[in-house]
């Protein structure tokens, strides 16, 4: 059974998600659809890329990811369908797929979407009119190369890698989850301690292992180091902001 995984910034209020699913299922009624999330912050391509990179690997090989965080919808940005390793990605070429593709680290087969799209009266809903029908046909086994002409994939995400030194890795806060945990861009590893706001932080193995009422650090489910307060919201309690610097020492 084919699997299409949806990641968008649509939310669930306006029926956009339902319309996308309706198009896919009208083409392939046997397609299985999974909602990864529709709560990406509007227009936040970096957040969408981070969440996709964190979770794509937990889906079966052959899964199709329909990603729509698309502030440039209808503009000159390219609509693409691509395969990297065992996964297919359909959506705008605006950086949304960059982190997952870098993580897979295999050759990219990328095609400009020219076929299978719905008739359009406007250019504001490519999730429904362009990406959904392509996913529907791909889920039925239509070859990827029939989508359109092959093009070179461009990495466009504004992403800052953490910097590695002999004794430490220096990074910054890049995301907050719904619990207020601060996710950094520092990859998980065995660190002895962290330094944040000139204060030494304990690095522990699980959330209840940290000291209550204080900021602690651990390797989180995103694959990056996180700052947290046990049973509390670190972002709110300590006023942590995106972009703040943090170092992890070996």
C-alpha cells in the first residue's frame, strides 16, 4: 500500500488539509495518508525542514512526502518531485527538503512538475492543484520521470551549521517545541557539560534526570542537543530566545 506523508503550515481551520487529501484519494482511493504535522509556523521553511529531517526516517521505504511551507507559491520558485535514497519528496524547491536530503546523503533525482496538475483559476493553492495530484499518481506507481523534465536540485535553505573545535561544539537555539524545550543546531554526541549564558549546565540522559528549576541539557528526539527544565517550560521561565548561543564540551 502506498503511503503519502503530509507536512504543511496549513493548520486545520480552513479545510486546506482536507482538500489536499481529497485530491490524492480521488486519484488513488487506496492510498494511505499520514499527517506528520500541519502546525508549522506559517511561512517558516526552516522549521519545516527541521521537523521533516527529524522524522522522515521513521516511515517505510518508498514513502512519499508532500511538503508545503510555501511563501513563494505562484512565483518563480520551482515546483518539484524528487527521489533521494528510498524516499520521494514533492513540493516547492525552497529549502524545505534540504536537511532531509543532506541527511540521506545519496544522489538526487529531481524533476520539475509539468504534468498531472489540476486546472487552475489562480496560483495560490499549489498544495491542492499541483503537489497533491502528483502525489496521487506517484502513489499509483506512475514513474517519477513522467512528472516533467529533469533538473538540478538546488540547496536554498539558510542554515547555519554548529562549529566544532577540539574541546567543544558551538551552536545556537534554532527551535522551540510545544513544551518550551530549546532545540539547538548542535548534533547529539557524548558531551560532559554545556555552557549557556556563562553558566555551566548538566548534560543528562532523560527529562527527569535534570535538576528541577534549572536549565539542563540532553540529546533530544530531533537528533540535536536541547535545553530544558524538568516538568517546566524553559523558554517561558528563562526567557530563552532564538539565536542565543550555546556550547557543548566533550
